[in-house]
């Protein structure tokens, strides 16, 4: 019976090593995703300021609107890539 417990203990150690090595990429993905999301929100605000301060200037209003659209597209890409990475790490952890 002690031999079985010893074998199971060794197996748990190997599983814990794999889980710990996946913590580093998961943390990195969280940091990069958070920074990218914050930058996208800043771009949305900058585009809104451009749009609101256009004052009848059609080119500036168009530039502000395009900045907002591009920032929202960036947020969508960030969300999809974050979800995909979290899904893959979840599969590897199980």
C-alpha cells in the first residue's frame, strides 16, 4: 500500500510542475491583455475628444470617428485573443 501512495505522490508532483509552468504564460497574457485593453480605451476617449472638438471640420470629425471604430475593433481582437488563450491554458491545465 505504501508503494501505491508513493507512486501517486510522484504523479502529483509532476502534475504540479506542469501547472506551475503554465502560470507564467497565463500571468503574461493577463498583463498584456490588460495593458492592451487600457490602451484601446484611451484611444476611444481620444477619438471621442477629436470628434467632439471638430467644430464643423469634417476631416477632424471623420478622423475621430475612424479612431473610435478602430479602437473598438482592437478591443474585439483583444477580447477574442484573451478568451482563446485562456481556453487553451484551461485545456492544458486539465
